[in-house]
C-alpha cells in the first residue's frame, strides 16, 4: 500500500511539473508581457545599386493569413510592386505585375507617397489602387496621370487591372492625379472605393480636389469621381467603410488660390475635415472640421473603422500649436489619435500616442498607421526620432538624424495607450535615401493585426552607401500570443524549459524511489528483531 501510494505521488508530481512548465505562455518569457519582436526581414531583393524602394503598405489576407506588401521603386524600375509571404513574414517572394502596358510608370521623378494603396475584402480578394502614367515625361508633375485599381483573387500572384479615372492629356487640373487610397465594404466586397487628389498646385486654375469614385461590381467598373471639398480644396482623402456600409473620409484643407509658397506655410491654418456617405459613395455630407490642423499641413494620416463596433479612429502627425510656421516656433511633431464611438456623429478629444512627450531633447514622430484586431485592440505604428544620435532637426523637419519604428496599442477604444515598443532592430539613417533629402518619397508605416500578432513594414536605408543611397523595405512581427510565436530563439527557450521540467521530474522520481527503498529496508530490519513493523501493519 505504501509502495503504490509513493509511486502514484511521484508520477503525479512528475506529470504536474511537465504540464505546468510547458503550459506557460511564451509572452511571459524574460519577464516581458508586452510581446516579442522578431528579427527584421528584408522584403525587397532588388540588387540594383540605385534602387529606392519606398512607401510600403502591408495587408493580411483574412481567408488564409498570407501577407502582402505593396511598394514602389522610385529611382529604378519606377513601377509599383507586390511581395507575398506565406510563412507569417519570415520570407517573401515577388507577386504579379500590377502595371499596364500603356501606363507603366507609377513613380515618376522619385514621386512622393503614397504610391499604391492595398486592401483585402472579407472574401480574400486583394485590391490595389495606384496612379500611373506613360514612360515619357517622368517628372513629378507631368501629365497625364490616370487612376487604376488592380484586383487579385490569389493574394497578389496575378492581377486584373481596371482604369478608375482616365486622365485627359490637355488639362493638368484634371490630368494630374496622385495619392491613391482604397477601401472595401467589410460586408459586401462588391462595394469598392478609390480616393485620390486631383489637380496641380503651381499655376493652378482650379482648386486641389479630394475625390472618391465608387464601384458596385467588385472594382471592375467605377462611377464618376465625387469632389469632397469646399471652395478651399483639399489634399488626398483617407477613407474607411464601417460595418453598416457607411463610407468615412478625412482630408487636410488646402489653400486656394495658392500662396507664394507652394507648400502653403504662409497661408492660413488648414483644418482636417471629415465627411461621410450613407448612399454608397453617390453623395457625401458637407465637410466639418474635426481638428484645427496647422499652417504647415503634413501628409494626411489614416482613418480606420472597427467593423465590429461603431468606433472610427483617425491618426495623423502634426504640431500641437496651430500657428506653427513662424521663425520662433519650437515645437515638434506628435502622433495624434482622435476617436468617434458613434459612427462619426461626435469625436472625442485628440490624444498623443507617443510617450516621449516632455523629453529633455524634443523628437518628432511621423506617418502613423492604424490597424484594428478582431478583438477590438487598436494598434498604431509610426516613424520616431527619439533615439537619434544626431543633432535634433529644425522644428517640423525630418531631413536629418535617425529614425526607428515604434508601436503602441489601446484596449479601451483609444482612451489610453500602452507604453511604446521599438519595432526596428537598428535605427534608420535618414541622411541617406529618398525618404528625405528633398525627395520625400514616403507614406504611413505599413501595419496589419491579428489578436496575437502585429505585422509592420517600413522603408530602410541600412544597406545604403553615400554614393548610390539605395533603400529597401523591411518587416518585423510583434508576437503578442505565445502560441503563435515561431522564432528559433523562442522555440529553443520552450524546449529548454521542457528539458528542465523533465530533468526535475526525473530527479524527483529517483529521489522518491530511493526514499521508498530506504523505508522498505528499515521496516524489514525492525520486523526481524521485534515484529514492530508487522504489528503496525495489522492495525
């Protein structure tokens, strides 16, 4: 009886030790419960020394988990390109051809971003909006520049491309089309929307227009574009579609007629306006200011709807002060987020997402992007200068110094955000490449999310030299769920933990057997002398 009990307890102790050790979540490793960032992976494989891969956007296929990045080589091939990963971002291969024979150039003259905008429908169909023109006349402002939508049913391996807007040859106010964005109804993939900025700023006879065109047949055909702006005009719209099919859009107001400075720093404060459509893009509400904006308006941010609630999130970078163009202005750029929890009816106060505000050495943050996990978690990633070892750039500038990609999340619909996490494994030298240096080919950081992981993509100069200054696209994953962690280091730690548990259990089992054997020998000795063991056993 004592023998069987001891064996059972030793077995239970061994099994319990193994279960408890191997059942620990990977997110608890090293005492870190904020997740583990995988090593950075190079996405683009172009060996040309003058390559300049810019403005990556990342999307995840909801039906099979494949990842797609769309970017453009703005100094080499001048085409928008797709890249695919089937192993959760650990490796990448080239996708199919987006471009058309008549308009093969989507990045003329090192064009500024966004150069292409991808999104998946709920049925797994990939849509990529881009502007493109002929090979001749490759300057930034050359026309015509038409709008296209590429459609893929196999995560970007092959594409069918449709013209959204055919730009005229002889009217630059309608022939120059830039900054494409795209959105799909989460409950009706036939409803596809493409937005862009139309018009020229220098020598303009018309205002800049924020336009959106709608498709009711899955992006195969489009209606006439609708201008969202008032008499002042606007930059390209960012947009999203909520679970009720309502189209939400936002844009920076632009000055018209343009001032002496083509960037408008001497003009009035330019607010961020919000509009929406409840009739599938046929008409939009009048624009209303949801943020006062700045005199020096940066690129538009991003607007994202949670398909499972009435929450809408708008993120952008800007200065806190409205009047930010004076010579004595000392402020830096912050990442702002504003949320509407009632489908755009009302908007809460803007909050600052980056947590370095008030640091002794000011640093600017730029180009945020937002993704919503299915559990409602709000994920934000952006470019950040807080670790730069160079002298701080002038207020509002990002032409010098180093940058990293940072991330934060909110589990209370944008009311508060987690401590910021660095995603990049090395800082990016922005004195090299096309992100800055008076080229400014860049857009929001690429990001997509699941409940257990956040995928991030950015443009990086780590492979650059001073002579040719190439740029490449890199990606990394923040693993929030230990069950999905796949890095070799994490696997090694789990196997090491399992081995330690087995050794511990084996040692306890040997110890228990030794004690059992000793007790048996002692009992046997006492029974031979006085029969005490026999008497106790019988009671």
